[in-house]
């Protein structure tokens, strides 16, 4: 059972469409019937859902920790998770197609703070089954992603506890949709839609290179 949790509310969030620069990967991805189905971010649906915060989930029973994604329009947020479960393996993101990064330190524009980035792991996309694919050749490829900026860093103790709990489960954690309980401002998760994951990156703003997808979070 996932408990209610403290919400870290974003100062701003933004969807990004970035050109993929990794041509060797792009060629194989483009051999799909419809590339738009490959990415993890359905930008119009995310715009409706209004992603507004994150909440670290620490279950009281034996269960990996979670990261709750808080949505203003919870029904649209649930749709995002249903689509993920349908496309990426049900209760688990089997190939870690959903890319999650938590970036801390000094943002070059906004100063000290934290960004949470969600995008598409291209290596994971390649491992999916596209046996009925049709060749599609295009000169450029673009991938949608989304990030949020928090005006203050997420407390180190939260990240350290999350990391320690993941270690107990061989690096496993879950993503889960949440809404905010107005009376307490706590995040309430919907565990029936959680998605199990392993891959997550903890970065510093100063270490993000221009060639990396997360770099878009430094530009706005």
C-alpha cells in the first residue's frame, strides 16, 4: 500500500520537442509503422493533465519505493499511465522506455533548484517488438519530453532514503499517478496504475552535456 506523501510542487513545467542527434539509433527507430507511438510523452495529453509536482513514496509494507507524478487533471494523468502500461509491458516498463532524471544543483538561469525530466530512452525503444513494422525514412527525427523546475532542491534526505530503499530491491522503484488532497496538500497515489522500473538518473546541472536530452531542461 502506497501512503500519502509530501508534494514537491513545481514553479514551472514545460514540454520539449528535441531533435535526436544519435543517428545510428535513429535509423533503426525509424523502421516503425508510426514513430509517434515510440516516444513516452504524448504532449497533448500531458498538457491536459497538467503535471504539477512529484512525491516520493515509501510503502510501509515490503514494496519498492515510488515516485508519484502529481497531476492537476487526475483523469488525464490516469490516461497517461494506462497508455504506458498498454504500450510498455503492463505493470512494469520492461525495457525502461520511460526515461527519468532528477537534476540538482545550480540552474544556469534560475539558480539553485531541481529539475525532474521525463522522456524517452531510445535504447529501450529499440528493444520493443516491432515485427509488423513498415520502413519509414525521414531526414530528421524529433522526440517529445517534459521537465519541471523546482525553485528549491528536493531535500537530500528524501533522495538518500529513496536510493537506500531501491537498493533493497535491486534498484527497483515504481512510478505512480497522484492527485493532491486539498485538506492536507498531500499526494494521494493510485496504486492500481503503478509502473515498475529500474532505470533512473541522478544528475547535476553542471554535468549535463549539450548532446544529452536532459540539456533542454537548462535552456528554459
